[in-house]
């Protein structure tokens, strides 16, 4: 029987501990000035929720959604220990998730690409809400995913969100938290 996506990611996070580092993505840290002082935020496909931890520490009421129950349980325990009651982790299959319109002031997606949900992201933003998106840039890279479908093509972002005003766009090399250089693309859009 083939391994499900949930099983794959649960296996990946099986050895994670409360002390396992979880960094916010480069784009979010570089453009913290775009964050509102308060509001609702979502870290989508959060893993160990580096982005959610960052957003919650900035004072935003934050949800971390991931398909891995192992990861979301660990994030919930971490948030409780830190006293971050406004950080909630939820185990959700994003591919089948119903997105609510006008729900979030900020959505952050890093190193996850599902082209079928791009419209949902824009619709889930409140007016004047911010979308931060950073992921692997094609072609495939030795240190990245092996599936070429998980890489965005140059300038592909701009086709997805006509209802957003592009505030920041770039492509280039970014050093990861483990010092690997990765070719990535990034986008910040604001809902009109």
C-alpha cells in the first residue's frame, strides 16, 4: 500500500523535539515592515511553524495549518510552553480544505506549491491583507524536491493573483538555515 502524504510528513517530523529549530522564511524576516500591528494570520503548510512562531511573536493571532499531525501536535505543545495562546496549530489537508473568504490579514506560504489553491489564498485575505509567498524556483535543484511540479517557473506568481497588488517580487539565491544555497522566487501581494 503506498504511503499517504500525511504518513510521509508524520515520518519526517517523528524525531522533532520542542527544541528543534523552526525559522521563519527569508521573505517574512526581510519584510517585517509589511506586517500589521494586529490581526489574523495563517502559516499554510507550516511544518514546525517557523513562520507562525514569528507571526505570533509579532502579536498576530496565528493559525498554523499542516497535514502532519505529528508536527501540529509539537507546535501546539511549544506554543503552550511559550504562553502563546494566540498561536493555534491545526492538522488539515490543504488540498481539500475549504477556505473562508476574508478571513486573514496575513497569509504566509513557504516551500510549498499547490497551484490548485492559488485563488483560495487571495479570496481568504481580508481587504488590504498581505500574502507572502516564497518557494523553490525551477529548474529542479539537488537540495530541493525531486518532483519538478514543486518548483515555480520564473514570473509564474504574477499570473495567479490579479486581485492583489504586487508589492515585492524577486528571484535569486537564498541561503537556508542549514547554509545551503537555494534558487527561489518570492512574492508579496496586497489585496486591493
